[in-house]
């Protein structure tokens, strides 16, 4: 079946890789697994083989017949754009936090990751195949070139590790970029952010312009008087850029801002 470019379709063609992805899910036979974008079903097969009660969400209506013929009642298929799904309603049907295991269409990677962030309390584990570049952003450390706002936001809620890379020739058609598989698990102890709304405003402002210093990015957000007070009280170097500050430093700044 021809891949539709507009849907970002690149069908995995290596069953061994699908098996490796499924293994990262540590599936308990009979437990519900969500799969996003099952396509022709190569990963679905690996999940079902391991005993998953598979709930799949697929945008491409052409796949319905293929998947139903292949798996019958073993797959609960919903034809929908996963970003338009009522996640609150769908998750309320589950009796426990769920696992999501999927080969993600590249163009929905970031909005889907932010869905995970929003519903982190309902996620037990996620295993995603995504662009290598995004995987590197998710696992970067402060000071790394790949370190970004996405890094901080996702890692506030999750522990994220890089499992393995996947070459372009493992897909039909081959994408123009390499792929990587990441394992995403909720953090056991969440950090004390203080004023949470303020914290997110702080990091958004800090990363607003990648090439600007922390001082220049925070000036419109805080105003000159508060900014100068923050610089004095924090003892930090505000000529640094946001990508050099780690989570603890941003939390420290947020608590100080509350006191100003």
C-alpha cells in the first residue's frame, strides 16, 4: 500500500525491530496497550504476540480493512486523529495508567509529547519511535546543543532514555532522517516547582529567543526592576543562555521570583 506523504507515513519493514520495541513495553499478558498509527500492523503484531489487549488509533481509513483482516477481534481500532481524541474521556475508560507503544508520524511528535505531559498521571510507560533529532532533545543535558524547552518540560514529568537508533532503510519509503526509540517513564518523585503557572511562564520566556541571553529574554517578562533584583539575589550569571541552565537552577529562580 502506498504511503501518504501528507500523513507522514513511513512503514517499518523490519519485524525484529518491531519486536525490540514491543519488548521495551514490558507487557503483561492481558493488559491494555495503546498504539498510535498502527499502519500495516507490523508493530501491532509484535504487541499482540506478547499478549497485549491492543487499542489502536489510526487516521488513515485505508488501514481499517488491512488491520481487521489481519487481527480480527484482537485489535480494538478507532479511526481518528489522535490529537483530536478526547483523551480525558478515553482515559476514563481505563482501570489503570496505560502504556503507549508506537511508531509516531513525525509531524505530530511534539504535540503528541505535550499530550503525554498533560496526561502524565495516566501514563505508566511510553515507548516511541521518533526522529533522532527529537530523541536527542528529550535526552539532552543542560549545555548540550540539543537542550531545549521541550527537554525541560518533558523531563519535569518523565524519566526518558534513548533505547536504540533505527536506520532509514528500515522503513518504506525511507525517511530523510534517522529515527530513534525512546523509553518514557513517569518520575517517581516530582520536583517542587513552587508556583507552577509562574514556572512555565519563566521557562517559556527564557527560551523565547535561542540566541539571546537569559537577561535579554527575561527583561520583557519581569521588567527591569524585578530582573535586577533577581540577578542580585540569585548570584547567577545572566549573560548565560537558557540552554545552559538545568532544572534545579530554573526552579531556584522561580522560587526567588515568588519572593520579589
